[in-house]
C-alpha cells in the first residue's frame, strides 16, 4: 500500500505539468452515477463565468491533475446547462465548492479559501484525511497524541502558520502517502511552537518535526524529536522521512567511494566514520552519537577497516560526500568537531535559505574572521615543535646571548596568533641554518619570562633581536618571513663594513671572488670611498654600516687609490659607489651630511632599483617614494611580448620622461596575487602583458594602457601624456575608505539594559535620609540564634565587619 | 629645586652630622628635617621606603619598636599567618607568581621574596618580621628604630603644609610630606556593662590547656574570633560566638578579611551540633554579669576584675533587663534573659568571655590640625582618605597600608599586604608627579599592539588581580598610538591629569579592571560559572572588564556610578568571560571578542593580515588596514608560509592565488643552505 502511494507521490511531482486537464464536466446524469459509485470528488457548481471565476477554474483544472493521484475526481457542473437541485440555486452558487464522498457532502468550501491549486489540494486532502491527521492547538493535546503513539508509531508534526499554502499542501500530500505509517499532526498555534523549542515563535515559517515515539522503551520516556531543517516541500519531506526511517548508522566494509547506501539516492550528505576491530564498540557508540546529532540532515556510515577492501589511509578518520560530489577525506579529533564541522561548514553552505538569520548571525561571531588567527587556530592540534630553536629562560638567557657570534632571539607570546604564525617561519630558518657555525636561533616565551622581555624593552610582538658579544642588541626590522630573516642572518655574518685595502680587493668585492661569495644573498654592493683612513667621515660611515648590517653588503675603501673609482664622474671623495651587479654600470653619490642616520637613508635609497619587479617583500620600500606607479603586469608564461614590453619601458628609463612615476612590474607567476590587483583595479583581467598607471596616493585613479595598442616606448609616452593631460578616462578607482570594524559591535551594555534594566544605570543624585531609621528600629533586640523559632535577634542588624 | 627643599637638604645634612657624630645626645631643640617621613616600619612603611630609596629621595622611616613589623610579633596570637604563600604555581612568570604570593613586598630583587624565609603555605607569624628585617637590611632602607612619635602637628613651611613629629625624647622631625603607615593595632572595644570582665584577644592565653572544660563566649565573628575558637576547640566545653552580623565567608564574598576557611572548623562543630554555636545580636545591648556561689547575686561591675575567682560564672544578659544603671543594684534571676524566655540561647553561664573585635587606627598622636577624620565606613576605625590616599583635610599627609583600607573596606585587598603593596606603589607614583614633576610611567604602544598588551596584562598582572575593582590599567588613546598606565587607583580617575601628569585626548580612554561578578548565585552551586563569552557580563568569578570612555569621567559621574560598579557607566563595556584557569588567551572566547570591542572603541579594523594580503590592500586601497600600516608598510609584514596560507584560503579569508611562490622559497633555502656550508669563511 505504502509503496503504491510512494510511487504516486513521486509521480505527482512530474505529473503536475501535464497539459491535458483531468477536470470533469458533469451533467446531472453523470453526476448521479458518480455519487452512486461512492467515490470522493470535489465539485464546483457554476452558472456563468466572470474573470474571478475564470481564474478559479484554471486553478481547479490544475488541481484535478494533482488530486487524481489521490483518487479524487475534480468535477465542474454547469448549472446553466443542468440545474441540480440544492446546489445550482441560492446565493451560495458560484462562491462554494463541495467535497463529496458518494452522495454525502464531507465539507463545503468558500472559493476564497480554496483560491488556488495548493489551497484546493491541501484543504481537500485535509478533509479526506480528517481522521488520520490530528489537529492540535496546545502542547497538552500534543502530549496526549504522543502518549497514545508511544511504542506504537512515530509522529510527524507539521506547523503550518497559514493554511492553504504550498507548505500545507506538501504536508497533506505527505500525510496521504505516509499516513498509515506515521501519526500526522498538524498545528497552527505558536504555543506548540514554543513547546517544540522554537526560539522565535512569531516567525511565520512552516516547520516539521519527527517524533520518535515508536522506539521509546517505557511509557514515561519522552519521544525524541528531530526538526527538519530544510524548507517544507514535498521532496524535502520525503527525503527527511526516508532519512528518519533509515537506520541511524549503516555499517559497511568497503571504501567510502564504493559504499552504496540509501542516503546517496536521497541526495543527502553522507558522513563516513571508521572503525577498527579492537575499538569496534567505542567506534559504534561514537558513530551513534554523531548520527543522532546530525539526524535528518546527514547519513552516517561506519566503515570497518579490517576488511581489505577498505583502503583509506589511517591518518584520515573521517570522510564525507556531498551529493554529486566526490568523497573528501580529512582528520578530526573529536566527535563534537565532526558535528560542528558538518553543522557549521557543510550544511550552512548548502542551505538554500537562512532560516534563523539572527541566531546564525551571532553564532558567526564564534568564527574567526582574522586570517592569521584562523590559520593558526586550524593548527591547534599540532604541538609546537621548536626543535632547532633553543628556548631561553631567565637562567640561560644572559649566557646564551654572549656565547655565539650571532644569537638571534625571538620574543613571542604563545597566545598571539601573529607570533605563532611567524614562529613557523622562524623554525624554518633555524632548520636551514642548523649547520651554520656561530649562529644560534633562540626564543623567549614572554608569557612565562616576562622579566626578560621587560628588561629587553620588548613592547611589540613578535620581535627579533640579534645579539653579538659585547654589542648592543640589534633589532631585526625586516619582513617577518622565512626568506627575509634567513637572508638577514646570513648577511649579518658578513662584517659591516668590509674593510678593503687595495683596488684589487675593491674589484673582487664588486665583481670578483668576494662578490661571488655572497651573490646568492644580494647582487647589490655599496662601497664607501674615502681618500684616507684619517677622513673624519669614516666613523659615521662605519656606524651606518653597522646599523645596516644584515641588510646590505657595505664595503669601505679608505685609500689614496679610492679617487680612481670616481675618476671621470662628477663626484669628489668621499663618495658612495653602488653596484647592482657585475655587468651593470656603477652609480656614485656624494654624502649629503656626516650623520650616520643620513648615511643609512642614502644607502637604503640608492639600493632601490629604478625599474623594480614588485614583490610582496619589497613593495613597502617602493611605496615610500609616494609616486604614482607605472605598473606592468606580466603573465606566468615566458613570452616574447613580456620581454619586449619590459625592454620598451627600460628604454624609457634613461630619458627622464618617467621620472614622475615609479616604473615597476609584477610577474604573475612569482606574485600570483597580482591577478587580484588587476581585478580590483579594472574589474577584469586584461590580456597580458598589461600596463596601468595607479595613482594610489594621488587621487586613486587607475588608467589602463589600451590593450589593442602595441606596448612600444613611443605609445607608452603618448599614453602617459594623455593621462597627464586628462585626455584618458580612468579605467578604475582605488577606494580610499576607512577600515572600520568588520563586524557589528556586540554591545554588552545594551544587553544589560535589556536583561537587568537598573544594573548598568547611573544612580540618581543621592537624597540623604535612609539608613539611620533602620538603626532605631533595632533598639529592641533579643540575642538568639536566628535559625530557630525563638525570640528573634534581628538578622538585619547593621552589616558591619568586626575583624580585619 | 625650590628654596624650601634646599633648606631642608641643608638641615638634613646638618642633622645627619649631628646624629652620626653625637648619636643619643638628642637635645630638646634637636630637629631633623626630611622631605618624606614614613611613620612605622611595617610592611607598608618599608614598601614605601623601598620606592623612595630607589629614586634616592630624602626620606626617613620612624619606628617606635626595635625591629620592623612588630605587630606580627604578637599577632596573630596563634601564630599562623593566613596569607597564602604559594610557591609552586607551575609558572616561572614572576609577575604572575605574585598573584599567589600574599606576603612578599615589591622590589626589583628577585631573591627578596617571602619564599626565601618560609616554604609553608600558611607561614608562621614569626617569619614575617624576619622577612621584613631582611628586606630592610638588604635594600639598605633608612629606618630609625626606637623613635616613638607621640605627637604630630601640622606646620606651615613657607606656604606649604608640612608636619612636625615629636618623639619620646623630644626630638622633632620636620617633614615636608608625611606618610602614615602605622597600621591598626589599638584593640577595638565596645562599651557595655561588664565589659571590664571581658578578656581581650591581645592578652588571652594561647595555651589551650588553660581553657580545659570551660564554657567560652567570644565576642566577634571574624578571623581572630574563629582563630581563637579553633585553638581551644579541643579543650573548651562549649564555644559561642556572638556579634551583630552573621558570619561572612571569604570564599563566598571574595573578601579576604571575611572568615577564611583556614579558620572555620567551628562551623563544622556548630552545624554538626557538637556544642558550639553562633549567635547574632548587638554588642551595645548586652551586659556581662557575675553571680556568686552563695546565691547572692551582685552586679558584676562592682567587683574588681583582678580578684576574679575561676569558678565564678559569667552570664550574658541584656541591658534592658537590668533594673538600674547606677550599678549598685544586685543582679537577680529576673535580670537574666532565661527567666523571661526559658529557651534563650545563651542562658547558660560562661567561664570566660573573650573580645575579638579587631583593631582601630591610633588617632591620638595627631594634633587637631593634623588629624585625619574618621572614616564613614568600618565603624570609624580608620582614617578617612581621598582616592589618592591623602588624608581628608590633611594635605601632604598620606595614609598607607592597612590604615588606608577605608577606600576599599570589605571590597578588595587594600587592607592586606598583597593589596596595599600596590597602592603604596601607586601613592609613590603620585608623589613623584606632585613633588618632582615626574609623570606616571607609561608604555607607548602602537594600536596594533594594544590587544596583545592587554592580553599580556590580563594574564599576568598581579596588581590589578589582587586589587580587583580598585586598581586598574588606564589606556590613553591617541590615534595610532596609545599610552598605557598600569595600576592606577580607579576612584582617582576624575583627577587623572593632575595626579598622573598625562592628559586625555579626544580619542578617549580605556580602563582595564579585574572584577568579581554579581555573585547572585550559590558560590558552589550549579550555574556558578559562565563559559559563553556572549554572557561574560554574568561571570561570577574574577574576570577582566574593559570600560571605554570618550571623555574622562567627572567626580559626579563617579559618585553616581551604578550600584556595585567600580566605575561609572561607560560608552561601551566589555567583559572577558571568566576562565577556570584564569588564562584569558583563547582565540574564540577571549581574543576575538576583545579585538572586536577594541575595534568598536577605535572605529578601526584591527585584524591581522599576512604580507600578501597587505601587498594587495596596499596597492588597491588608499588606506590599508591598521595592521598593514603599522607592520607591513614599515617593512615588518608577517609573511607566513604555504601551510598557513592554505588554511586562510580554505577559510575564505585570504585572496586565492596560485601557490607557486612558496615553492621557490623552499628551493631558495635549499640552495642557500648548500651555499652556506660550502662557504669557508664569513669574516672578510
């Protein structure tokens, strides 16, 4: 019986679209026959057609198709042709429709009530199923239904705030199909909603619950309820009831991808848990617990690993499969995590509607929205491995930092996400430098060794300091990343400045053996040229070199031959010579002043390239120039276009025509995030190479070099002129918005005011009279234990304290 | 330096010469001058001495006894300190460990902690003067012992009110600033008929044998009463405790001055009906009377207490039942409450009545002009002081230590060593600002570091932890930076600028306070602990609370603050949910809600970003987030690695881009490592 209905049930989903109408038009004769046959039919008597009626008849036709599946015929009688006694007369003609079983009227409906196909089907089915579907108003009524159903059958409770809508129809159709199997209950009231634990009963959402009453072992036990989380429609109810019918946990002995269970056919997510023979009971319990919590939404399969067909590696303990997707494997540590993962990540994603928007909104607050915190948090199951880093304590700190040529010390907090993100890079560097003599990487946990960190004046975390014996600690000011720190430490091993004693050594420093020794760290060499060791400027140059130790390789050549290196250049000694590589021409600068900090600034500036490739690590240096960027984006693949466009811009460098810009380029292969930059600038990614002007600090306009024009030097110049003369339209705009709080404020004060109105309120100005009266009343006091029915000592005696 | 000061200096040198060359030869006209006089070498006096000595101020500590902390030579009478000396905390954080060390004084000497003297959780009282002695000697504090100051009068030094102290030898001390740390040692008494028949806590025998089979009535229900009861519990026949208010248990009220569980064995014997008991009633209404063996009853008052015979019983009765007030009337059975109410609780006679009512401040040494008023709370036993611990109406006289407890009486720990060591430090900072123009020390922080700094303080600071609700950290917001002031007395907040030397900017300020909660639930019952951060304001246990004000609260705001609050209603408030382990460092429950609160107060995004995100934001936004501003754009970006980026991308928080770059980092490292090994010599 049930399966027949089931087929019908599924069938109607497709049958609805059928074009040929099943609506019968009866004469009085055929009507008579129909009534004698004892069938159920829904009959409308009409005599003329107005626009309202016409619409109704359309709906009636549609309902005929739908109701046919339930063995109910929909009939229309034209009273103008056949005048049927009782029904074709009177005021009610036209505005009423009737449900007959045989010749007996089961119910009459206003056509306002049965206004459309959903209303017709739901009301008709509800009337037909009058004895099967119980209508409850109060929790007490529901409890009565429950206790009657216990150990007997399960209950399906539908809350239908408005009758006659699609949800109502879906529930009734389900009741028609499953009515013999489950006790169906319909309710409209908010009392029952509250009883079912709905937080906001005012919402006009239709809901459905499944109450497991059949399996309760004792009459006194409550029926456990499972709410359907998806919207109420025929498919969802069907799936939900099937799921509730399916065993809580299915067990299997094949790999997840091979498992064939009912859930897959129902198109619900499937969760796979694993079991080993020795822990079988435990695993089964876990699976049951998880399944109970995910019931109605997810199917749970327990896979026994002892079967050779199971090939899932041991490191994975959970797998899942979303409908129409492949099985995904992962590792979680606790059943709660599995539930959380499913509830919060998978099901949320797949939810069509945000049902309880408010609730979700606040539970969102527990999701980390900080990329650093979140990425560190995801590693919380990993133990911090500081294998190559020595952890210093108050006892070892002083001795350690004096022991090595270079001791690098990281000051960190364990609970600070940024520190913990960086410590991974730090460990990588330590590992890479493990075999380097004279370098030790150490770390101080400032949560524990707060005194060390205070003594070292650490106010920013993470901080890296470089200690050398007999020298003040040098702060590491570079990028907090593996590459930068590694390079810095190796460069720190090079003495700064490198003292050069002959022109041959200078040669070697700039492009010979000395150069090659460190070329893998940096191609740039900076050389201070002084005419003699007596030069007064040398000390501040040396100071600058010390400050820049680890950042730049700096040489010092104080010798009469130094002049030779600036011969023919418009600079006198002392001078600064910069080489960006062996084959490249040297640049020479004179010192602007004699202060070490000015030297540092000069050296940092001259080190910059004229046409740099922008990378994540070097951008800040170039942004400091505060010039608009003339930015060329180059694709991942090497192409002649890329090389030629680079060459075209390079060609322009010497002319000085690009001086108001910072000409630079981004290689999307090495700096993939460049693609996102293009997208943000233009809204799309143009064909590469692509040239833009980005006025980050000056107006925020972005101009795109017309992709159809060849990227040639003269075209570029023309385009730049057009941009400057405002003949070009900006292709995009860089927003200059302030970064406000990313989420709304969780206002404790507002909550206090709501929950405890006086708690957070300022007191009214004081009126001084209370308190004293109390005293007088206590004149008559009889001491006694205040516990018994004795003459009472006053328990309200002034609350004073007698002991410090 | 002002003229006054130099005159003082001169005098001081002179006097020092005098005292060193001719010590003991104090003439009547001898006068010593000091910028700071500290009265009393107890824990508070020595604590202040340490700070004054550290900043090389001209100070002297005057002590009437021969050694420091003489109170502890007598008290507690049963010689067990109930201040916790927890040495093994499992932590090595010195600041954190002070949260559980209630006896040590503050100093920069890590070896000058109380644990050097005693390893006991509840140490012997004898250890404390020993500790103070070591503290004083090793820090070389200037203490004059045996100087018993009997008179203090105010004096005008060129328009500046100072104080002149006179000792038992007539020697005078002229003090520009007087710091009173005399403690509380005068036993508190209540006048009632027969109070002369009562023995005092200060003089009772401590040998339990002396109480053998005696019925004892103890007046008071504080720690000294219970301590006394506990010591005689095994000998006395019955012990009754009588005082106006019911027992307040420290573990319920969180006030360490209330009855500590260390002393509460009598509660057990009371509730298990083992002959002991507690009774409430007013002390002023009772009378203690005696009754003779021969049946003649006489008013007790007439008898000389020295002739007391052991077998003469003492009865408790009510003043209103006595016929007359002149004391000549005989006490008959009708004068006893048992005659009127046959089951009157205290109807049986006692062998001893002991007064354990605590101590009061010694006001008697102050001349009218120099006498601070009696506090409104604490039965007037304490001097009234301002929020910065200056005596009310006695400028340039500050009260330190237990005597300064009126500010937080029955609220916090200001009456106890583990509390007032911090208020003394706060007063010292006030002095530095007022008399030497040295502003309250601050730490300047970029805003991006504020959150981790707050978390650091919340997880280790001892001053705000011990002096909960009284001392708080103040954060003066100044745009991209802020100034962090530690452990400022909250009640003095309206006078912040004058007292600290720092002004409040338009950006407002934050105040970080540790607080217990509403305490409306059963202390040990279900639902006592809150774990949901969204309900953090309902936390019952000590937890951090942040207050945000756009402008400095005024005195009026402070007076009208919500009932039970340490501060007025702020612009916004944030409670960090109580933590079972008092470790407020978890990302979801502690850090992120705190960050969002700070974001609201500062109206800026405080999230952290990897360098790659900052790179993107720096090129595509005119105004990248603060973290990028204060980190990446200063060339200090957090680069991260492939593994972390993967996580961030999976979480949908980081722009997705192919991960090719990182492969090159690994290659780079391999290459670099190899190159390093092959490099012979780094020293060029």
